[in-house]
């Protein structure tokens, strides 16, 4: 078998980048506490003593939540834009946006998560 030296070199670069990233997770304190991530990982049947993996899950979760919140904000702004102008002028004095379950549901549907209300 002939191995392509460029592919082997690229793999080493990827491995090195991954190792550097995992090492940097030891110094990083994610927004979602390690204990919370460990609780939900254990609840799903996953246990790993490596803190780096727990923090990797926390970072991925944080990114997911930020993306859903950003999408929900866009839905909120789009909803505000559809309000008739006379009502919107009254609301312009109070520049706060209100996130509704409708906005959040639309954002979650985009990532194929459905919320059922009882």
C-alpha cells in the first residue's frame, strides 16, 4: 500500500489541532457547569472521567443554545415587523423584544426539535 505523504501530514496536523483544542478545554470554564453536563450525561447512561470530554459537550451545548436563541430572535423580529404600523409605533417607545414560545418553537423546528404542550 502506498500512503500519500500529504494525506498523512494533513492527518497529523488535524491530530495536533485536536490535541491542542482538547488541552485548551482544561483551562476553559464553560457557561454550562461541568456538574450539570455530567448529570445529564449520566442520566443518559454515559460516564467518562475525562473532564475535557465533559467540557466539549458543554461547549457544543452552549453553541446549540446560542444558535437556537439567535434564530428565535430573528423570528421575534420578523413577528414584530408584521404588526400593523399604528400598533408598532406605540411599541417603539419600549424597544424591548419579547421572546414568545411561538418564536422558540419555530426556531427549534428548524433544528427538528418539536415541543409539545399539554
